[in-house]
């Protein structure tokens, strides 16, 4: 996401909307590529990645304080993209988890406790 943020800052003049739109497929791919044993980490990792990727996109003026304030402002104004991406990752993970449990049940393997 940090590299995607750098790309958005370079190509799209730090457009937060472009960053948010590109964030959604990254969420879906993250939820699809994560190992079955780590399924529940995808919805947790995506918001962290969103915040890290905002660093190059957020308008930073005035040193560390300005960077922090622009990051908080960008997180507040772009919360819709963040919630949408987390929802996408969560739904994909839930579907994958249900399919995994059904396959295990059909194979006669008990899920770990």
C-alpha cells in the first residue's frame, strides 16, 4: 500500500479518491491470497496497510506535526474507503472460512479447537 500511495502521489497528484479506489482491489486480493490458517488476519491487516499507504498521499506541511495532522485528517475524510475495503476483505474471508469448514467436514477432519 505504501508503494501504491507513492504511485498515487506521483501519477494522480496525491488524489485521495484515486488512492481509495485502488485500495478496494488490494483488499480483495489480500483476502484471496492469504493462507487458510491466517484467514482472520486479512480484515485486521487491511486498515493498517491503508494508514501506511496514506503517508505519501496526505498533504504534509510543517514537519512531523503537520504530517501527523494531515494523516489524521486523511483517515477521517477517507473513512468510507477504509470501511468499504475492510468490509470486502471481511466478506471474502468469511466465505472462504465457511467453504474451508465445509470441505473439512466433508472429508471427516475435525477443525482445531
